């Protein structure tokens, strides 16, 4: 009888009562020893750091603020899903192209129009939240019908291709910049393919460090390029308040950035499904909550100067390698990120990364976004002999890569928005036409 009561209490309690387990597969409602939890939590901090730090740099956001709000967002997610879905929320790359387009960001230093971008990201978070509420009420089936793999892959590829000119420009200021950028790309590739153990899962951060050191040697040491200025790093205090920024709401920026919500829905849906498959249990009952948590975290982050956030594949990869799915790891990682957000010296170090190194990282990261489409199509066995799939993908890719812009009075939709809405609408029209023709 006591066992039955305990079981009932466990089932009715909002948060799990994490049971200690020190070996084998560690499920979400289990935990490692506190010492192992600290070490494993730090491992997740390292895994998310490369992308979470690079994304704000590419948009001209303050990396300290972005890291801080990634931690805040992860805690929001942890609470809303009742500590039952292991995930870390980091900076989303889906916002980069539309933020650059909405703000006219030149690619170096702080973005002078960051408040306008923040307003658009809040708008995306609100739209995302509305979608999440509908999913919580009606289920996720309609999202899967609206965003089949052919459409999702097309939009993801269009985002990566739309960003290609930004990456190339970042390494094209001179021959030295180009070679540093390409060396950074090579380091990332070698680490991803040949590095031992956990290092193989950290190619971005290792590539950033390697490119930084190369630039330091040849620019500061041999004078081939503009030397890195360490004065701001020396002057920055170890602890201090981040540079929070409030959003400014402009209709055209909101209209341009808000459609990214569609990508976040598809991305989060895929990640939750992946975690469910790894743990051997369905997490579908938490899908609506997970989407809503991510939307709320995005709104909170943008309200203070952070980037939009999303669940991170990097951390899912760490879970796949370690077989440790305890949600307590992510609560600890989130607290560490919040602490880092209050270190101006950490932010100054990140801001000292040379432009060509950022460019090299961009080539890989933006390329990976585009290449992810191939993985989506292959894993879901998308049939490109089907004209509806083939033509939808073809049109979306060119609209995104060529930055096809549509104007409706005062409103302007850039290439990403055109590719996103175009793929969704075009696919539905083609499949509906085919069905009517078949009848």
C-alpha cells in the first residue's frame, strides 16, 4: 500500500522526484550524484556555447545578454514542461537573415538598430505562442499537414542560402582575411571528423579558438592584419550588469521577422520527437507546452535585448552520446549561463573575436543550415518525383537565395518571408489541385 501511495503522489506531483542513479541510462526523472550533475551540466554549457555566442555576434547583439537569456529561457522551459523534457534553449539562427534585412546591419560591431529587431522578435514570439496554444487545444496534426518535410526542408535551405552573401562578405575584405576565414573552416571540419571523444561534438567553439589564435599570431605577431585590441578586455570588470535593450515596435520589421515562428515550430517539433525517440517514450503530451515555453522564452529574451531562442540540437547530441537525459542538468547549465551573462569580461572576450574568424564560422554555420534541409528530406523519404514537392522546393530555394522581395504598400516581405509563406501556400495549392484533378 505505501508503494501505491508513493506512486500516486509521483504521478500527481508537478515536478518529478528525481531518483538518484549513477550508472547506465539516466532518464529525465532520474539524476546523477550532485558532483556528476555539475560536470555534466558544464558539458552542456560548452555544447551550447558556440552557437549561442556566435548567433548574436552575427546580428550585432550583445553576447552577454544573449547568453544570460538563454539561461533564463531554459529555466522557463524547464518549469513549463514540468521538468520532464530535457532541452537547452539557445540563440536561434533562424532569425539572422531577417534581422540583418530588417536592420540593415553591416556585419561588424554593435547593431545600431537592435531595438527594431527586438520588436520583430517579440512579434515572432507572440505568433509562436498563438500557434502553441492552438496545438495545446487541437493537437499537432494540423502543423504536420501544413509543414510537411518537403516544405520544412525548403524553408530551412532557403534561410541558409539567403545568408550566404553575408558569410562570404565577412571574409572578403582582403587576402589575409580570406585565408584566416578558410583556415577557420578547415579547423572546424577536421575537428568534426577526426577529433577524439567529446571534442568532436564541439567543432564550432574549437574552430573559433583555433582561428582566433591564428589571427593573433599573424596579425599581432607578424603584422599581416589589423591587430586585436585587448584594451577593452583589460578594462572590463569581472562582474557587472549586462547592457539590456528594450524593443521598438515597427510594423514592417515585425512583418518581416514574425514568420520565423513557423521555423521555430518545425524545429522544436523535430527536436522533441528526437528526444522522445532517444528516451524510448513519447513526449507528444508535452509538445504544446514545449512550443509555448519556447515562445515565452523568446518574448522574454527579446524584451531585454536577447536573441530569439530555440531548443538546441547540440545538446541533444550530447545526450545521445552520454545516455544521460536528466532534466536537472539543464537547470544547472541555465544557472551557469545566467552567471556568465553578468560578466562583462566574458562579453569583452567574445567581442574581441576578429571579423575573418566570424566569417569562417559563418560559412560553416550558414552552410549547415542549408545542408540540414537535405537531412530532413532524406530522413523523411521525400519523393522528388512528385511534382508538388519538386516545384515547391525549387521555387522556395530561388526565392530565398535571390532574396525575392514583395511589397504590399508600406509592408515589405524579404526573401525568407517570401520563401516561407510561398512554400506553404504553393504546396497547399499544388496538392489541392492534384486532388481535384484526381477526382
